[in-house]
C-alpha cells in the first residue's frame, strides 16, 4: 500500500516538473532551495565526464508553511522524469546529500530536487549535467 502511494506521488511530482517555484499571492513566502557550493560539490549546470562521480547537497528552507516531503527526480536526454528518492521532512532546514555517478554514455542528465509544503505548494531546482 505504501509503495503504491509513493509511486503515485512520484508520478504526480514528475508530471509537474515544469513548475519551478510557486508565487505566493497571499503574502506568504515559498520554500527556498539552494545547493552547497564549496569546493568538491556540484551546484550548477555543468559538462562532466562519462561515469563521473559527483556530490550534490541540496538545502531546503521552509517559507511560511512547513516542509513535508522531499522528492528527487532524474531525466535522461529529455525523457520523462524518473523518481529516484523521496523522504518525509521533519526538520528545517532540510539537507539532502546525493552522490551521483553519471552514465557511461554521452547525453544529458537533469536532476530535479523538490520539496512539497504542508499546503501543497511545490518548489524545485534542477541541475543539468552534460556527459561526454
């Protein structure tokens, strides 16, 4: 039962990947997503090697409403997004540390990190990697 719920949630989240950040119209503020940008971390779009090992750390801070769910999707070469990770959120800020090993074929990988707030608002940020 739980697996079906998670799959349905990931599918729903994948369908809305065109949204970036909700614009609050009632004076509330949306969640904020940043990436750790110290040496050794990937934090922006980049061209990388085949089978490269990268480390991405996403930090999400709640806005007006509490964060409830984290979702990570990846899309290869523009194909539909695939859910790779999901987690309930019970801390603020929330940090997710991901080791990415790029594919062994040339192409693009779009990693989309997202959070869902208690009121259903979604915020997400993506990093696109070109493998060659």
